[in-house]
C-alpha cells in the first residue's frame, strides 16, 4: 500500500570542492511542479579505514527561491567584504607563527668582541 515513489531527477549539477561535493538536483513534486535539493556529500572514514559519505540535504521549494538567492548573495558579499576572497586556513596561521618563531631562533647570537679577543691570543 505504501509504495515508495521513484523520484526522477529532472536536471542535475555538481560542484567538487576538496573533500566535499555539492549536488544541485531538480526534482518533481507529486503535483508536477519542480523543487531543488542541495546535497553536501563529504567523504569520511570508519575506524577500520573503510570510506563512507556523510550527506546533508536541503529541500528548496520554488516559492523560496528569490528570498534564498537574495540572502545567499547578501551573506556571500558580506563575507567577501569582511575577509576577502582568499581562503584563510588554520595551517597558514600556524605556519606564520612558526616562521615568526623560527626566524628569531634560526640565528645563533655571536659576540664579535669575543672573536676579536681570541684572534689576538
């Protein structure tokens, strides 16, 4: 009685972004209208090392497209204005600190007066 309806994909785009893949799929409602699903798929590993995918999905209906698009644009613009388009990672912050620390410790302090005195002896 409760037959699972086969969901036909009407149109699909994907975006690979490092370990993540984003899928933008157009699907059809029972009434024949279209809606969008946005799926984030991230590869991860079980304790035994076998891979699996974590998936998060958003269902976005046509009546929300305009507001969603406006808010997405506003938020992305804010991020670019505040932080620029360059990617900031923890590794870069760590390597900056490490290079600052190592640059001051890469040199051995030498007292030139001691060198001059040893040559005279």
